[in-house]
């Protein structure tokens, strides 16, 4: 039933057997899996951000995940799978819409919310009657989950901080006692798209690289954004109500007429000339203002956003200024950037 997914999975896994230090990586993955199976926590890379893994059936380990992150108990976790056949352990049913999306996008940055089986731990779902499932497109993540069984894996940051896109970010937030495997930055840099399939139409709870248009093209039905679905009701995805992704530096949208304070980190997606007057640009260098110009490459901007936030803090920069994004409607990576930046601004 899942041949297409299996082919993509095999393709991704090939990176592990062909890598120069493949023996070291396998040994590390085995060690990590045995730690997880005995109830420990392990941070591991995915294609989006680093996750803090714990066995999805171990209540005490899941409790430790909430403690380690300082995460509110009503914010449910995503279960990470190494194969779609594992869905049936967690979800009551796999609707046709889910099958279509999985064939198109798994392994990949898409989390699906489905009605949960009664045996799924309440701790994991924050008491909701649904469960979030995802199959990551990263060889280390897939190998680890295959060896350990399904894992809950929230982003491996302290709650409220930017998600980690590099092992150094995990160590900074969670300290030296948490085992971290993997050594490379993440491909996407922003968290997965979260799509709620327990309602019709499906609701986009968290925008990601994979946008509403791509999803609805596969579904053959519209996908509505959470803001339009909310309509005065409580957030469907509890995580979306908390302040998120914030560095200590103040994040704000740049204004053409205002000079940024000295030592600002200034992120520009088009060119400095479009976000500031000539006078301002002329004085920028003398005030140690760091300008990063993405020259229209929003994918690269997304990949680096959280790392830039953390860089500002490490360099003691008080402000991160960001050139306003193109006007809505947004979708895909620009929608995801807009969502994360708006939340970081708070
Ligand atoms: O890319 C990702 O998804 C990363 C990597 C590590 O896989 N994980 C991640 O997990 O971002 P976390 O815990 O930081 O974010 C999970 C989001 C939260 O916004 C949470 O509220 C939502 O998914 N969520 C989880 N279960 C849900 C459910 N049953 N209904 C609605 N939203 C749910
Ligand atoms: Mg998170």
C-alpha cells in the first residue's frame, strides 16, 4: 500500500550507508535507541528542526520531555513514525484524505492530525481526542525511530525560545546532560506544516514550507487557515496560543524612515535600498549594524531565521530588524516566515 513512501524512504536512508563515517553514525544511533528504550531522552535532527525524542508509549519519559522543555502540559506533542504502517497504533482510522497526502508528501515536513485511539496517552495529546503524526525526511531520524519505535519529538528548545536548527542550539538550551545526535544544520529550518484532518474542510493549524495550495491540490478540496476557522473559538492547536520563537533581542519589522539602533541585526530579503533611505544606509556601517541580505531567497532566509535570532543574542545585539515581507496572500515558505516572525515580535 505504501510503496511510493517506501521508495522515498529508501532513497533518504541511502545517505546513511554511503556516508564516510557511516559506522560511527550507526553506533551512535544504536546507543541513542537503547537510551530511548530505557526511558531516556535523546535530541535528534529532522529535516525541519531538531526534536527532543522520547518513546511515545512511555508516560514517565514524556513527563520528562515537558519538564526538560519547560512546556505547558496542555500543548500536545507530535508522534514521529518511521513508516506509515505505524499510524494504526495511534489513529482510530486513516481517512482517504490522509492516504492521499501521505502518498504525496511523506516522509516530509507535514504533520497530520487524526482522531486518536483511546490507548494513546492523554499526556501526549494534552487531553485532546486527536493525535498529531509525522514521518520525518531525515536518515538519522528514520533510522533512530526504526530502532526505538515511535517517538514524541517536540522541537528541542526551551519553551518559548527559537526552535533549534543545529546541535549547538540544543546544547545551549537543554544543557550538556541531554544526548544529542547529528551534527549538521537542518534543511528547512522552520517546523512542519500541521494539518487537522479531523474536520471538513481540513484546517491548517501551523503554516510550513508545504503550503495550503499544494495540500489542497492533492486533496482536491480547500484547506482553510486557522484564523478563518477560529472565528472566536479557542485555538484548535494549543501550541499556537503561546508566545514562541523569541530571542532575547527585540524583533520588529523595519520601517524605511527609522534608523535602527546601533548593533542591530538587520535581515533584508530584497535589498537595503528598499527598506531604508540613503542617509540611513550610509550611517549603518559606522554603527556596527549587521546586515544580512537574502536577495529574494526566502528558503535560505527560513533556513537561517532561528540561527540569526540566536546569533543576535550571542553577539549581545539588542534588536533584530526584518524587512516587511511581501503583502498577503501568503502561502508556503513566506506564510511560514510571516507566522514565525509575527510570533517572535509577540
Ligand atoms: O517540524 C516539526 O514538527 C518539529 C520536528 C522536531 O519534527 N516538531 C515540532 O514539535 O515542531 P512541537 O511540539 O514544537 O510543535 C507541535 C505543534 C504544536 O503547535 C502543537 O500544539 C501541535 O503541533 N499539535 C500537536 N498535537 C496536536 C493535536 N492533537 N491537535 C492540534 N495541534 C496539535
Ligand atoms: Mg516547538
